[in-house]
C-alpha cells in the first residue's frame, strides 16, 4: 500500500504480519501519534485509558517504560496508533541512553506528537528541554496537561501559563485532562483526530496492541517489582520470560528476574522467600487477567553484573535502539 501524499513513516508495520485488514470507508482518518514527555507524567496511564486496555505498565517510579509500545484505538471515524515512549531524562547509564534515543526517534517519525506534562505542577527544566527538541519539528504537536485532578481549581490557570510560556507561540494546541479520572479525554481524542490525515486501517479494527503476550507478561512482573521494592532495586531489574507452556486448563510461565548485585537479589527474594512470593502472586493475578485464563508462575532471580552498562547485555534483554 502506498500513500504518496504521506511522508515515509518508519512506524508503519509490515501489513503482511497482521492478517486481513478491511478497506477503510471514504474520508477515514488514521495515523501514528507518539506520546512523549518527562518520566512519571502519566504517558503510559494515558495510553492505557485511551485504548481501553492495560498494554503498558505504570508506576510512581520514574523510568517505568523502557520500550516503544504500540496501542491502537479504532473509532468509526479514525484509527489512532499511539506509541508510548520512555520518559526523556538525563541518562546515567547505557540503558538510559537507549531509552532516550528511542523516545527521540519515535517523536521524529510519527504523524503527530502528544507532549504530556504534569499539569499539577508548573513547568521545569526537563519540560523546557523537550520543548526545545520539538520546537523545530513540522509535525503537529499537542501539549497535554495531565493530572488536572491533582491541581486545585485556583492554580490551574497559573500552571497552564507556565507551559504556554515555554511553548513556541501560537503553534501548539493545549488540552487539559486526567488520565486517571478520564476528564478531558474525549476532547483530547477529537483534537488528535483533527490532526490526522485520511488514511487506511493500519491494523485490524479489533486489535488493541501488536505487543506479544510474552512481552506483556514480563512487564507485569516488572511492574510488581516497581510497586513493591524501593530505591535502586526497581531500576536494576530486567525480566526474561524463559518459557510459556500452554496446557488445556492452565498456562505455565517460567521467568527470570535479573538484578545487578547480590544484595538486590537478597531484597527480591526476601525473608524466607516472602518478597518473591508476594511479587509472584500479584503478577500472576495480572497475567490471568491478560490471558483470561489460569496461570502458574515460577520465578527465578539471577545476578547479571552491571547489565545496564553493557550494550551487549542490554540487547540480549530486549533494550536496543529502534529505528
Ligand atoms: N492523580 C493522577 N495520577 C496520575 C495521572 N496519570 C498518571 N498518574 C500516576 O502517575 C504515575 C506515573 O504514571 P505512568 O503512566 O507510569 O507515567 P509515565 O509518564 O509513563 O512514566 P515513565 O514510563 O517512567 O516515563 C502513576 O502512579 C500513575 O498512577 C493522572 O491523571 N492523575
Ligand atoms: Mg511509561
């Protein structure tokens, strides 16, 4: 399929991989929208809400998202393909560099960019940095003030102004919303559709993500570690799904949690194995929701010295620069 009026788009999937796709009606709109911003502003929570399913894990720990994740929203008038990206921050190791590179690549190669900021606090240096990265782009940018549920009414205008001041004058649209309560998200959806051009269904209308189930399973384990452990541990963890065995009434999953130090391994396992058990139980419940079936989960913990500093190990764990 060729659309001479559209710029080449590296995010367009190989359509032979996703089965039969109907022809979209005349005037149908579609396109790819990257969701970018500082860590912890609510990008993944927002994507999950918009597509109506938990594709991306979310947590109060900054740098939760480590991969580019696609979520698809198909409405009667448009198909929006969201690309959730890792939060843009100052990297301290190779992992951080890969995450930030991927986020930057994603915002260069989509039809629109949704820049999400924390609308419960005034703008800061991190936001200014991303605004600068985006200020030269010809791609439409929508500045989304999230978390307005946390912002007292009498501060909303002041906070909004702090973002309007740093954005290029009169070029970007502003939308306020909450990815938790859903307030303002219908308006956001309409603004995003208005930015898109006419185009085909890129994915079958009933597909919500092309992320493999195996990948999401690994993320659900990592999410529980982010929620249940502290300080350096959440950032030092990678999860490998070693084996998924589907039986008639149960799916058996074996996974390895990689950490960087023996002390972290000790924390993850906990006294008498209690922490690992808690992580396993919570992750299993989430996996059961994902596959709508029974799951047996077996977890192992392994030390992989300094994996976040090694390009080779990062690549083995699935963290590489995506073009
Ligand atoms: N009250 C409130 N909390 C929110 C909102 N959106 C997200 N959060 C919370 O903010 C935290 C961070 O959310 P994430 O969705 O993980 O943020 P992110 O931008 O994807 O973070 P990274 O992946 O680290 O870049 C979580 O605890 C969310 O529950 C919102 O609109 N209101
Ligand atoms: Mg995220």
